[in-house]
């Protein structure tokens, strides 16, 4: 099969790899229908995260079950499935309290599982899925083709945006500020709106992203950054600040902005992978501002978000503005790196 590996900064290659097969009784093999490039993949692509040796990449995909192991009970051949960006057993102590991202037997796509067997990356034609019962969420029937992008968004960005809103405690009637206009930030706008926020402020300097944010429910857009952005939020809120802030970038500036614009007693829900972040604990302490979040337990949110997509209640697939065949994966990365695309969909 063809699958994507990253060798070094800005060196992404589609190569021949061994076809996956059932290796453990809890496995499934999935034929990928659609995958995508994630903003977190760009940390490696840009050289911000070191690459010691080439590795398989891609952690967001939807597809069709080709084969299941003898102990798989919830899936059958032909099911259309959504894969969260981590695999998990969904039964361990951490999974049972809704933190599947810390599963004691789970892991990430694109490398060996705990038994040293490859769990293929999502940017390929097929994937061996460990712990299939606990990982994959099925729609059974093949969905309408127009829904595939939105179902793919649930594998990471929509669930991650939802986690930011959940962690910040967004409530009906709140004023919410979203820091970040990537696919996760835009999904966080949609999540806050879906949870009943009365005012959703999107921080974005890019017109195309602003348009998506407004379609997702943003009532206000702030194009400034740093102190100017903080002043603009305070002006919008009569000097009070936001009831909840969703930090969806991961940089020090983004976190400082998020904490600064939070009203006393508010919580910052953070899901941006931290790079150079130092929390202003003294300021947080004096204003009773909390920070909560982390790696999103997407598997926890998947069933309800799937139902919202299938019912037409949400359409998070609008974050995909570039649709490419898998053999153009390198262009998909370049387009996102150069901000020519919000998010790239790849079709094997």
C-alpha cells in the first residue's frame, strides 16, 4: 500500500509500505476513505519538533472496515468508521472516567504499539487498528458523501475544540473568546455556539477563516494580536473580560492573551500543544483564573458529535478548504504551512 512518512523538516514522502493485517484478536483493518493533515503535524514539518528518524505520519481518518479480529464484537466488515487521533481500549480506569487520551494500553498512530506491532499512520491507504472495539466509532451505513468531511473533522479538530469548551465550562448565555483561527480554533467557535454561548469572539486576522468562524456562530471578530487584542476584548466586554476562554494555539503569546482576557473566576480551556508556554501564575492566583484542558479525549465525545453531524445539527467539515488525492500529500502540507489552506483533506 501507499502511506506517508516524514523524513525531515519539509520532507514528506508517499511510499510503498507493507499491507496491514490482523495481528492480534482485537485488531481491525480499515481501508481509508479520507484522511487529513493536522496543525500538530506542522510542528514536525516546520522543524519545531525534532525528527530523529523517518516515521509514518497522520492521525485523522475515516474509512471502511475490511477485516476484524476474532475478539472484535462491536464492528463488522463494511462498517463506516471514525478513528479518534489515539487508539484506546475504552475500558481501563482512565477511559472509564472519560480520559481515553491517557488510556493505559492505548497509543498514537504511526508507530509500534505496546507489543511492537505497527499501528499505521492515517495518511495512507490502509490502517491496522489496535483495540478496535474501544477505538473505532461506527455509522454502520456509508454516510452521504457530503457528510464525510464533517465526520472526518470529528477524528480530531471538532472533538478537540469541544474539549476546550468543556474544559472552560462554557454555559448558555456566556461570552466566550477563542484564541486561534486554525481548524481547532474554528471548531471551538462551533462548540461554544452549540453549547449556547450568547457571544463568541473569534480572534483571526484572515478573511477566509473569519468567514468560517462567523458561519460557525462567531458574533465578533478581533484581528489584532497581543496587547491590542487584549484591549479589544476588554472594550467589547465593558472591561469585564470573557466568561470562558478557549486557547487553541499552544504558543506563549496565545496563552498570555487567553489568561489576560479571562474575567475573574473564569477558566481557560487549553488544547493547543504547548510550545514555549509559561503560565502567569501570580496573575491567575490574584484573579482566580483557572486553566484546564490538555490532550482531548476525542473518543469520549465522538458518539454524540457523530449524531450531531448525521442529524445536520453541525457541519464542522467546513474547515476543509483543500481537497487533494493522497499522492499530492506534500502539497497538502505546504499549503497549510504557507497558510494557503486552513485544513487539507487527503483521499487515497
